[in-house]
C-alpha cells in the first residue's frame, strides 16, 4: 500500500474519534494491554513524561520536548490530533515519523489489528511506543488523548505526570462536573511518581490532593509558585503564560528527579519551540498586511483567552469561524468579540456543526456575519474584504485550522 492508502485503510478499519466522535471512544485499557503484550511491551522500555489537561496540554508537551531536545536528549513526542498529516502525531527530535515506517507497521501487524480491533487512537499510540523504542529515544513526552484514567496512553509509568488544567469538555465521557473530570485526569497520577498541576480551583484541588496522597505522589501546584523571570517564548498567545508556568514547574520537578536540565536549555527550547518541534496552530501568525492568525482553541475554556486577546486588538477584525457539533458552541459564541465581521463556516468533518446552524446561533447572540459551507470560500471573502491594516483570524476547531493550514501550504 502507499502511505495515503494506509491512512485511508486505518480510518476505514478502526473507529476514529476525529471522524465519528464519542462512538470511537473505547474506555478501558484492555485493548492497549493486548496490543502492548503482542508488540513486546515497548512502553516499558521508555522513559516518559505524561501530560494531561483540558486545554494547553499540547503546547505544554511541545515546550517540554523542545527543552529536552535543547538539553541534548533524543526526545520522542506523541500528540493528537494531527492538523494536516497523521505523521505529525509521532516525532523524534521534531522530525515526523517516516511514512515508510507507518506503512510497514500496518502491513506487518495487520493480523494483530484485525484480531484486537483497536480504535484509531489505540493503534496510533501503540505505533508511537514502538517507534520510540526502535529509535532508542532518551526520553519521551506523551500527551493524553482524552481524559486520563482510561486513556490509551495510561499504560505507561512516567518519570513525571503533568495536568495543565480542568474545564468542561468531553463531558459525555468524563462527567459533567469539574470534580468528575478532575478525577478522570488524575488517573494518570501513579504510585510514588511526582505530579505537577498547572491550575486548580476549589472544586478540583481537593480531588488532586486526595489522589496524590492516596498514591504517595509528591504534588506541586504551579499556580502557587512565583517565578521572578519567565523566559521569552515563541508561542505568543496570551493563554501561554499559564502554560509557561506549568512548564517551568515541571522542569523543576524533573531536576528533583535527577534529570539535568540547564537554564540555557530552558531558554533555547522555549524561544524556538515551534521550530524545534513543528508545533503549529497556536496563535500562529501566517501573514501580515492583513495580519493573518490561526488558533486551535475549540472549547469555551480555551477560547475565552483567544476571544479576549482578539477583542483587545484595535484593528478591524475578520473572523473565519467553525466548530464541531459536540462542543459547547452556545457558550463559545457568547465569548467572541461582538465588533468583528464573521465568516461562519464548517470543518470538513462528519462531526462538523453545520455552518447554517452556527450562523443562526451566532446571530441570536448579536454576532454579525455570513454563512459559507466551505472554508475556502469564507477565506476568500475574508481576505478580499480585509484592509492591509486589518486582522483575519481562523479558528474554532482543530479540524478547521488543519484544513486552513493545508490550504495555506498549497497556495
């Protein structure tokens, strides 16, 4: 099979959350443990950091990976979802897994895949662990896919667990209270393994403290620590300030575990995180005159910071916006700046919130704009209508931003 045929085959064979949403979610680690055993338990050969959280876990994982790379460690990085190409999910020292490796893996283990019937994410996770083992990585940063306790990545025993924050997302799988969501994410806290919590409140802090105490895990809350100097970072979104504090706290925790991380590695990794790891879509500037920005914020907990930063910009704003139907779009739309011109569209995904419905919901809360079934048409009009001094923003969904980046690459 070619690479594209292999990816199409995986999507057709294994249920993927990106395509069908909650129906692809397989709670429990049974499938993963079967896969790991059949593959020689590659996860047991890896030294890992484990990163969970409602928002910011991707940025945090990339920053930690960049710092470790700058320190000279051969660093694996596993994240999801991808924006343009599946290979983005699995990297070593910022370089994506080779397409030939993916094709060979699927062909070699086709019988196993049919026997176990894993989800798309379970199989991707197993592939990542095998790749990191085969590449003889020094250390890996593993981002949780969904939740924590029952997530496919939770077969690892890390050097450090990191939980960025808790907000309302994936409530059908994780529960509809902050406490229940915190309990699920606290599931990555392991016996005797330290944990760093980025943000907690009166609802979630007691949950984290109770689980850490039960598991004899040293717990540190990043929000309780005052850092005199926050190094400059290539990620410029306002929301990254809290992620930066979490990363610095995690670095301190790793040092306590005997991992040498020099200040210069922290400074270099943060300043060049996107260049070193390939991170895209986080308040990413893709053009000037007009200023073109995209961001993958996709729920109210994350988009409130994006909306605030957009709202504070004095320029005329043209916002190309689309979401998936299982997100809290009612609350999100109330957060968005009312003084912008909107171009409502939809991601190319079966989970998409139809542009017509999004437009009607937005108009009901006072947002003004037009409806476009295709992102390309919305972009064309936004760019044609924008003055050189204006801002064009694309966001609301990982999938919409991925589609935009693919269009931008081809143009």
